[in-house]
C-alpha cells in the first residue's frame, strides 16, 4: 500500500505567543518522497536552539512544525 508523501519536518503542538512576520515568506520543504515543495511561512516562535515555524502547505492546510534547516530553506 502506497501512501502520499508528507513533509519531513516533525509536527508540533500549537505554541503560544508567536508573532507573525509582516509578510508571508515562501520556502521549500522536503517531503518523504525526496521532493522539495513550495510552502508559505506564516510565523516563527523560539529562542536559542529551539524554533518552531507556522506553515501553510500547498494544499492550503496549516500547522506548526519544529524547525530543522535540513528540511526547510528559503525559496
């Protein structure tokens, strides 16, 4: 049974206190099938080594993910 590819970034619960950037930023996210797909960054939250990113995916859904530069980079 084949499943649809999903983003590699680990999902996170909705953190509190985030502030949205002035403009939505485009980025490329790595999916489990090895492809990079364009998404939109809606906001960031974090400090030090721990960062979370609020993402709007190509299908229009949004969620929070733990940021990892191996799997997400600017478009």
